[in-house]
C-alpha cells in the first residue's frame, strides 16, 4: 500500500524509511508529470497542490537517512502551496503508531522505539517542541506529568508542531540541551561550543550520541528533524 507517513521518520525501520522515500518520489513524479498511474490514489490526492510540503517531508526522510548512514542523491524541487501541509490524514497520528506497532511486531524497529504511553511520546518530541515554542513545551510538560492529555491528542499536537519552522536561535537552544547529555571528552567532545555554528553543534551531537549509544538522545525526533530547517540543506 502506497503511504506517506506523517509521524516523524525516526520511528520507521530501514525498510519503511527507504520504502516511503521511493513512494514519495513516485507521487512527485505523478503530480509533476501528470501521470495517470496512481493519480486517483488517496495518498496522491492528499498531496496534490502540496509540492512544498512534499519537499519538506522529503527533507525529513533524507536527514533521517543521513543519520543512519544512507546517502540521498535525488532532491525534490517542487514548491507549490508554500507553507501548506495536507488538510487531513488518511490515518491520524495515533493510528499510524498503532499500524507501525502491528507492522513491526516481528520485525526490525526504527531508531526511536514506538511509544507505549504519553510520557514516552513526549520524551521523544520534547526538544523538537522546545525549538519551536518554549511556552508550548512548558504547557505540554505540565499536562503530561499530570496525565491530563490523551495519547491521540498529544500525537496530533506533536505531529503538527514539527511541521512549523523553528527559529535558528531556538534550534541552538534545543541542541544545547541535548548536548548536555554528551559525555565530555568522548571522541573529542568539548565543553566550549560557543564558537560553533548550529549545524556543527547538531552534527557533533548526532555523531557522539550515535557512537556513544546515548539512548535518550538517540530516541529524540530532534536529532534528525532539526537539520531539515538549517540553511544550505540540499535535500
């Protein structure tokens, strides 16, 4: 079944990640070249007129692929509907987590383990939200700690929050929080990062988190998706 997922690609295993990448290029080809094959598919219809959003989803996939050691060499250049994402979902974010749980029951899992409760779901997304809206970060944190938000509602808020462009200074702030979990001195890690650009700081956080096996940071959506929004990203 052709599918473009809406939840963060960190949850996808290798097969699903590469599979969505192929299918996204297929949808772009159908829409750009006005091909009849799959033109009536619900997923194609959902992304029609959303070339910019397809490009951004492709960046999310590509940055996740890069984190896992794959090289992406086929950028998506569509631009239609700038700033606009699809109006709805074929399956909502909560249902997508359930579908992946069924799909991966006896298979390889993704970089980020599928969440079993709101606390796990929030811990995966918290730095991505901090990079966009510190007030929302505090608000969600209070609701989660008090068990005052349903899983489905939280999944929807988080999925849509990650579609918003974060300011570069807030990306730096979020990555600095993540950097705090990096063991000093590990493979050249250093305490003074003030002279580093945001991209270098994020790349070093990625490198050391993966090499040192820092599960809390490896399980963060921010580890790959914040790279999407930094300048000079070619995908």
